């Protein structure tokens, strides 16, 4: 079926009307077969092998899948309430899924070797990832280690700062950013600047790529995963869009190779190291900073104490490393910050480090999923069957009042207490591999913006507010604010 599908996709890309017709016909036939299959074969989640039977969330599979995508945070939280249990069983993407919480749940989730991350991508992404090769993910992970070597990160500093300058020059003396959309454009552009100089320098291409990536993200929904083997319209669209993104990346690689010009970007590092298009494509799409950076700027600027702590720290930091910080602005600011060594950025801004840590705790609605490809596991009196999916919501630690009293309050001083569990970058074998790059990028943007502008939060009408809206934890991609608001930048 896959080869037929591939041919149809290629035909679709080439715009052949006959094959488009055949594609529709195939879809209709497969849809009918799918319905028949569903009528005749109702899968049941495998019962626990031994021990007590796990409390079960009684919802149809399609409803669980829909809620998992649309209201993940509420769905998981309500599941604990409905089953009155800290661990429960449900059915997700036609797999038995065990949702864990509590100290023991977290420890098992991050420590058990049999719980793997990579093959959950193909389950979660639907048939668009049917040919997903976990070894290529391994390649991306290894690549991250090389990209984050100190010499490479040092080279990225001036690149990121010049992108900040270019973007912020365009804001003039006063600008209000919509945290729900404009800041995502800024971070996308920043990511592109790190990834590929040529794509970032071409505003039309960069805008097209952003819209394609947004389309791929938006298609990861129940209708593309519930019947993963059914090539419906969403699947065609996802393939078609991915092919276009892949072509843009391939074109960028070819142009760079032909030009003989060397740039200080991720693309160059990967070409020099002999990586294939798929690895480069994966790394470029994996760079994601949008949600965390947005909340970091919003939280610091709406907390007078921490805003002044961070500003004092930045001024002292700059004056230690540059001869005259008083008159720095625009170009001279970017230039001066570029000359500060990486080691200083990484070790001499403790207040900013605390702010980043607290922002990841309060504004990151991540829910981690693994597949148990080891033997059955036990947790208390229950069994986690081999082959099942295992889910751990980060909020179980991050928003837990036992660890963090008044958990939604943003208070960076909590980070001084190192004993409290913190999983903002994940934990164990699959902890974030881009942490160094992500932290450095966030620091550069915040420092540059805070030195150039007075930043305040405003409501939908542009009126100053002192209290931030809560994050929408159900928005699992970027965790947007729950209410309309803006970030106001006024040039100093
Ligand atoms: C503020 C930004 C970021 C945050 C908060 C973040 C957070 C995380 C978390 C929580 C995980 C663990 C996922 C799990 O346990 O299921 C993770 C994994 C990962 N992150 Fe990040 N990340 C960020 C930025 C980045 C960037 C910029 C890159 C790469 C350029 C990156 C690359 C990765 C990779 C490759 C993994 C998978 C590791 C593995 O499978 O072993 N991350 N990240």
C-alpha cells in the first residue's frame, strides 16, 4: 500500500488530474474498507497480565484521541479525578495507554530502559510518519551534540544578535507585539538564522517555509492518526506539505554547495560533516523556542522585582566585558554583546538562569509519551504491559503544590532550592539535547531586548496590565496566554 501511496503523492505533487481522480477513488474504497474493518473488528485494550486491574477511563477511543489533541492538559487531569487514581488506563491510537503520576510514576517513567521515545513519533504522527526511521532520530540527536560544541555556539552568538537587531530595528521607537502570533514569527526567523543564512535572508522564502511548517503542525490531529493506515485528505496534505519543505531544504543545500560560499550556520556545519538532507531537515524543524521565549519575556517584564534584578545583572555583566556600556544601542549593542565569550554567557547570569528555569516550570505544558518495548513493568500493585504506551504529564511535577506551593505563581527564587524536582528539560536518557543552544538563544534575545527597550505588558486595548494572563496549558505546542494581551516595547 505504501508504494501506491507514494506514487499517488508524487502524482499529486505533479498535478496529474487522472491520478488525482484515482487518488480520490482509492480513498473512497479504503474509507469503506476501514468502516467495515471497524465494524467487524473492535479492538480491546489488552487486560493487565497480573496484579490488580488498572483503573480504567471509560471513554471511546476516538474521544480519547480527540481530547488528547485538543484538550490534553484538561483531559489528563480529569482522568485522574474521574478514576480517583494516580495511575489509570485508557486507549490511545489503538494502543493500551497507561497514564502515570506521583513520585514513583515519574521515577519509573524517566529511568526504565524499556520505555522508548522514538517509535512513539510514528504512532503520534500517524501514517505520515509510517516510514519514520528511529535511527535517523538518533542521527539528529548526535548532530545536536556537534552543533552545541563550544566553538560552534560561539560562532552563533553574532548571528543570533544580528538577527535580533534586524528584527528590532524594524519596530521603531514603539511597538506592541502580539504574543500569540508576532513573537512566533520572530522566533521562527531567529531559528532560521541559526539554521540557514540564505533562507533567513530571503523574506518571501522564509514566510513560505513558516506557513508550510504551521500546516504540518496543524495536521497532527485525530483525523490523521485515528486511522493511521487510511490515506485520507489530511495525509495527502501532510505529505504534500512535507515534500515542499523537504525541497526547500534540498534546494538550500544544493545552492550552498554550488556557490562555494561558506557561512557560519547549522546548514554549513552539517554539509561539512557530510549529513544527508533528512538529518538537516529534521534538525531545522526541531529547533523550537517560541513558547518558552515568549513567556520568559512576558514574565520578567511584568514582575518589577525580577525585572530590576535582571536589568542590574545585565548591566554589570556588560560592563565587566565591554569598555563602555553607557552609549550602546542598535548596532554597537549587538557588536559589544557579540564579543562577550560563550563561557561568560553560560556562567555569569545567575538571575536570568533562575528566570528561565521558573518559566519552563510554569509555562511548558509538555506531556511525554513512551512505548514499553521491554518486558511488563510493575508500579505498586499494577502492571504496565509490554507494548503499551506510557504517558507522563510534566504538570504532575511542575504544577504540583507539594513541590511548588501556589504553583501558578512565577517566582524564580524557587530555583535556588535545588532539591525540588525539576523536569523543564526532561530527564534521563531522553532529556533535551538542545538545552545549551536553547538557553543561549533565549539569553541573547532577552538581554538584547532589555538593553534596547523598556518592556511592559498591555491588554487587548493597549492599556498597561500588571498581572499576566495564565498560560493555556491545553495548547501543547506553544502554550499561548489564555487572554488577549500584548508586549509593549518602547525604545530607551
Ligand atoms: C526552550 C526550548 C526547549 C525546551 C523547553 C525543550 C524541552 C525538551 C524536553 C522537555 C524534552 C524531553 C522530551 C521527552 O522526555 O519526551 C526535549 C527533548 C529533546 N529536545 Fe528539547 N527543548 C527545547 C529546545 C530544543 C532545541 C532548540 C533543540 C534542538 C535544536 C532541542 C532538541 C531536543 C531533542 C533532539 C530532544 C530528544 C532527545 C532524545 O530523544 O533523546 N530542544 N526537549
